[in-house]
C-alpha cells in the first residue's frame, strides 16, 4: 500500500512541474496555459522570491532597559503587613509583600531593608519571607533597582511590631490537696 502511495505522489509531482506557455490574443489580452498554443512562448519560472530583509535582533541590553526604567516615575508600595501592624509569631517569622506601580515590562530586582539593613539577596519577586527576627519595633523599606544595582524607587518606611509570647513569670504553684 505504501509503495502505491509513493508512486502516486511521484507521478503527481511530475505533473505539477509542467511547462507554462504565454501568448497574447488579437485583443491584446495575455493568456497563460500548460498546453502549447500557436505563437506561444515558454515562460521560465524562477524560484519564489524570498524576502531578504534583515531585521536587527532585539537588544536585550540591560543598560537600555535601565534607561527606560529611569525615565518613568515608579513607586514601591508595601501591601503587607500594614502600617503599625502587630505581627504575632513566636519564631519571629513573617512575610513582607510589595509591588511596583506602574507595572514594569522589563526585568528589575527588589531588595528588603529591615531597620536600615539589607536582608537577603536582591530578587525578582516582591514577596520576602523573614525568619528568626527579634521581637520589638521594626522599620521595613523595599527598594526597586535595575539589573546593574541602581535604585529607581523606594517604598516609604513602614513601622511594624513583632510580638512573641514569652514566659516572663514562672507559673504559680498550686497547693496540693490531700
């Protein structure tokens, strides 16, 4: 069955390469045909014309992205925790989330500062997971920066309170009953 299909395709492709004839009738109308006609000339068909327009490759230069970012007025907003929120966690773990507005199409990094000190590495996500933070009052700031490390927007400082339950008093002894 495959052999017959292959032979049929070969014959069909041979028919597709027929000679094309061109002639002009007495009214000046141009005709094309695959059958010879009196006063017809053979038309030589050339390969399809290929579009040879060379487009420059898109530049993914970090400096170009940085220039675009620097021209816009961006803002960083901390969405969680809220201003002067009390975070209750005995292990000192909590999450900070921040967003940049307006939305940026090119890549940028975000950095979290806790009490003026950078925490962790710059990251592409605006979600920061903090662990083992001491209890008390803390100030958090999130910076947005270009790939080369230039800060282009910062959040306003946000004050939070981390509360950890403690055992400041020893438990009272219960009287024994006999």
